[in-house]
C-alpha cells in the first residue's frame, strides 16, 4: 500500500535510531552496567606496578576513554572493522593476571611501558589473524553456542555475588547484612519495576533500579562521596603518560595468549548477541568484530589503556530490555569517552555502591544464562551425543568457578586459559562436537543416511512426475518449529 514501507525497506532493529532522550538513557544504562568491570582491572594492575592513588585514578580514566573508542569501533565501524552489533567493549579481565605478574617482575619505571608494548604487539597480531580466526564460526553450532552462552552467564554470576557482598573480601563489612540487604533490595526493585512499568520505562528498569538503590544507600551509609570531592573537572589521558612502550619477548608471548583468549570469548559473545538481536553473526560479522577488538587493543596503549574485548554483561541488558539498536551502545561509547575526559562525571557513576550493582547484576547475568538455555533447546538435545557434549563442556567450564584453585599446581602460563571457564568450556565443546558429530564412524553413517534420503526423495519425485502428480515437498519433523512458529530446519552439528 502507498505510504507504507515494504518489509524489505524496513530497517533492522539493530540499525534503528531512537529519540535523543531514549538514546541517552539507554546508553547510560549500558555504561552503568559495565562501569565497575572497566575500572576494576586498572585498580588491580596500577598498585601492582607501583602506582599511587592519583596515578591509578589516571589509569582508570584512560581505561574509560579507550573503552569508549573501542565501543565506537565495534558499533559504528568503518571499512571491514566492526561487527556493527550493540556491543560494548572494555578492558578484558583475561589480561589482569599476566599484567600483574609483569608488574611485579619489573621495576616501577618499566612495568607499564613493557605491558603497553606487549599489548600493542598482541593487538596488531590479532588484527592480522582475525580473517582466519573468524572461519572458526562453522564450529559453533547450537550445541556449542548454547553451552558457551550458558557458561558466560554462569561465569559472570560470581562477579555479581562478590559485588553484592561489597566487592573487597578484605574489608571488615564484606558480606555484612547491610551489603547483602542492599543487594537484595535492589534485586527486588528491578524485578518490581520490570513487572509494573511499561514501554520505555520498562526498558530502563535496570538504570532506574540502580538510581533507586543508590539513593536508598545514602542514609544507610555505604555510598562513598570522596571520589566526587577529589576529582578534577577535566583530565585528558596524555599519550604515553607512563613512558614510551618497551618490547619484552616474555611479556609479548603472555599478552598474545591473552589476545587469543579474548578473541575466543568475543566470538562466542558475538554469536550470542547475534542470536538475541535477530541478526545471526556470520563469518564476515565475526571478522569485523574481531578486527574492532584487536584494533582497539592496539590503539589503547597510546592513551594508557589495556587489551579490550566484548563485555558479556551487556548482552544480558540487551536480552532483558529488548533494545537492539547499535546506536544506543554507540551513545554509551560516547558517554565513556566523556567520562574518561571528565573525572568528575566519572565519579558520579562511581557513586553507585557495589552491593547495589550486584543486586542488578544477578538479573543481568542470569538473563545471559537463560539465553544460553534457550539456545540449547534447539540443539537436538534428545541425541545422547549432544547431551554428553553439553555435560562435559559445562562441567569443565565450571571448574574455575566452583574450585578457583583447582589448577594452581600447573604452569602459570596455562592459567591464562584454564582460569577462564568460558574459554575452557568453549574449547571442550568445540573438540567434542568435532569428535562426535563431524569425524569418525558416526559422521560417516550420518552422511550415508543423508545420501540415502536424498536418493529416495529424488526417486519419489521422479515417480510422481511420471504419473502426472505434482512433486510433494519434504515435510518437517512433526512438532519442530523455529522461534517464529514456522517449521525449523534440521539442527546443525
């Protein structure tokens, strides 16, 4: 009809823009959800490298600034860079352990320059191998992606539990009734807001819950205003503030391993987000996303930042709010840049107490795990082999979560991978999927069965044509439908 856009002319929700107010508040909600995750690594690495409180605060501002740049590369992109999905990028936790080790092994004057040099090399190498790494997407069928998405959510939940207790296990009030009570109250506020609100207000229920929790926390006495009073109005992350990068072979090898771990996790995150927003991540999307990750990583040390990767916690926010626009997340990237340039503004966000953030985080991270379980529902779990793949991968992936010291006698270089339940679970799922569904006797039997079925279909069609009957198209298995209610294709392996 005239005046109506055809289905092919309509923009995908990922490419839609929202009114300015909705764009800003939704973007701010993404920043609030990931703020603690961005500033935590520099808070750990800074003191390990001999930095005082002022220098560590500078490092935190630089991490916010570079996270904003990486997020813009990921959401807006250029050339073949960027997944162009609503992805938030920030400092990866995978690099914390090796960077702390480098900081302790080097003098304070050399620690950060050596770390930055290693991060630059790792980012450049990652950018070069991204086209080849992205081809691994064919090894991520639903049985693998569902397992990894579930592990992402489950792996993040302990972070929310730690925040709910106060975030610092050495603090005297860690796990106190006050902290846990504030987390529980915020948790309930978010659930109630999601239940009673409608439309846009329902979409920003997390942000409203964080604001309400922070206001309640003020008279309770767990809101710290010292950062706000001490912060300066303007602060630019001066390039190479801590010295020109230095290149140490051992440090470079460690950070290259970290880069591969980040790329593996980002691939899983892109597959998860692509499914949630209704734009499945293909090989080209993953290649662009990995290029954005690695280019952002290579540029970060210029402004005193570290390796960047996709933030899984924001996937839960997208799943929960149903706001799929990448421009919303790009707005969040701009907010991150402003926070990096304006320490006072960054301090306002930091007023949110960790117990309040933890209460909201339980909902966010649980949403990621729920998305993984939903993906597994389409993974032909009635097949014993697929159920075994999930059981083994989840079991191995839970080891670093349930028993953090399980691998403590193994070489430290291996811990970069083994201490990540997402990485180990992903690798186990990929290997077992290849072993059970692609190689060996069962794969040959399946291929032979497929050929026999094709021959029978051809014969039936020829016979029907000989009798003058129209060829009957093959029918889907009874009871098998996709998410839209249409007959689904046979599960991929």
